[in-house]
């Protein structure tokens, strides 16, 4: 991993991430999992990032309306 100063407090991160295909995606594109190791797809990262953002937004909305959240 490498970070680069851009300007003031702004930084750019370079992350070594390998993408590939797995399960149904590999089957759809005819990728042999015996030859190519299954890996997360770029779509997996997009869905995870979106879910994380939406979870935070939803939690903030509940908090603003004083709806209790927590254990259970």
C-alpha cells in the first residue's frame, strides 16, 4: 500500500487489490476455476461499499428520529 500527498490534507491511496471472478460469474464467462483461482469481482466491492454507506445513512436517520438501536 502506498499513500501520496496531493495538496494540504488531501491524500491518494494506492491499494494492491486483485480482482477476478467466482462461482456464477465464472460460469457465465466460461472461466475454469481449476485454472484460475476464484477471486472477488469489482461488483463485489461496489455492492459492499454501497451497503456500508446505506447502513450508515439508515443508522443516522434512526438516530435523528430518536429510534433506539443497538443490541438485539
